[in-house]
């Protein structure tokens, strides 16, 4: 009696290492959903079948879907390279978490809420809130602090900033970067400070910080989808990228042309798949609007519905006046009155209990602790 597995065992070892088992599903590969569906429609349900039929079938699918140049070659490498071992033990994951360097916000209470700061390998981080809560200000602050040199405990990298609302303000970012450079200079000039700090601080200039922020302006949902689909190739060409932000992910879909709920959900799932894949190596931050949900009782909730709600691993709600969804006026009266208190509340997180609140302030220098220097 010839068992089905005998064909697998009789394959040359080198062939099994290159192609994987004939039973390896395409779902296990890093292929776009539409590409995977098209390949399965052509009968390529496993890695081995695709490899046997050759690169031509993948090229035809890529041309039909009008994928960017070089995308077919990248996917072919993914299909033919030796498969990675499945799974990791918890001890390895714990050690990786300890060695990760977070990107801080310079607001200690907010950083503690985020487990030390914004990090990779923890999925998508979403900041939601009503207009004026400080979502864009927080993104600009992260764009600055992502460039803190390694000598100061930072990641010292570049930033991708996808702006869908036209709210990116280069002059505001310049002010935050200038304040950050002065802060690092003061730390480096303290008595007994490591001489390496002075060297690193001297290399930090506001203009250099601005040059390290790559801004992509998207005017509709199609441009947003295209930019995100090109991010992986862009990151390969810019290996110093240490942070990716989308401000905001909801705006194009609330004012765009994808009217059908099914089309919008499909587009959002494709976007989230790419962002989650990138988040394995680079922290990914998105912002989201708020909307009113009428049933079962009227309440203010993050936009984009329940399907998107499952995509961010961590969701933080920013509000003004009191913790929650910001049920008080957002505008600060003119005159000498102080900025109203601002709160960040955990809606969901794998490492923090829902409902935990941190207070923060938005100053001329950027995001800071309330009453902090």
C-alpha cells in the first residue's frame, strides 16, 4: 500500500527545502489577498503547484492586476525561498520584547500607558478621538522623537508620514524638532555626561530632522491604498525607516468614492494586512475619527465600524476635558485661560487593562506631561 506521504518523502531534500511541502497552502505566504485568490482560481492552491507551473503564471496574474513593476519577482522569491520555521516559544518572544527600543513621546505618563513607548512587533497602534484632541500633534511628536540618536537611547531613524487630511504642518514639526535638539543639548552638557552624547547632540539639527520625514499626501482612498501597497518596496530602499504613520486612516473612506460597504471593508482589510506585516519590523501608528452609533443606545465610538475595530492591536482614545470620548467643547477659549486637560484612555491593549487613563498636555514644544518641563 502506497501512502500519500511517500511522494513527499521521496522528493530530493534540496527540492523540499526550496519549495516546501506540496501541502503548504498559499495562505501561509506573504501574498496580497487579490493575488492569492487569482492564483487559486488558476488551480495553484499550494506552493509546490505554483512552483511547478513556473514564474509565468505569477507574472500573468501581476499584469492582470496591474501590480507595480518588480512585484511579481518579489512574490516569486517569497514563494520559492526556504520556508521559515513555524512558531516561536514564549521565552524567545519575551527576550525580543526586552531588547526592543521604544519610540517615546516625551510624555512620561503616556509612554507608561504605551508600555515604554511605540514599538514594533505589537501590531497596529491606533489613536482615535474627536477633532482637536491632539491626534496629529502626537503623530508630529513621534516623527520628531523617532530621530533621537542611539546614544540617547533612541532609534535614530527616518519616518514615513502618510497625510490624508492635509493636516501635516512642517512648521509645527520644525518647532518640535528644535525643542528636541535643545533638550538633547542640555542633557549632553550636564556634568559627568558621556562625551558621546555631546557628539550625538551636535549632529542633531532641526533641518536634518525634517529631511528624515518622508511625507505622502493622499487625496482619496485609491491614493492611500496605492501608497500603502508601495510601502514595502519603499522601506527596502530606505532601510533607516523606523516609524510609519497614517493620519488618518478613516478620512478617505468617509469622504471617498467607495460607497459599497463590501468594497470599503475589502479595501480596509487589504490596507490592514500590509500594515500588520510592516508592523513586525517597524512600529505602525494610525489615527481614526469618531462617529455616532445610534443602536442600541446613542454613543460616540471610533469610526470605520466593527470590521476595522479588530485590526489595531492597541486602541487609545484621546479626549479633551475628561477621560472618554470628549463630551465637552473642544475649543479652548481665547485669552489667558489655560488649555483644558487632555486624556488618553485605553480602549483595548494586549498589555494594559482597558480603562487606564493618562493625562498629557500640548505645549509650544510639543506633547509633554502636565506641568512638566
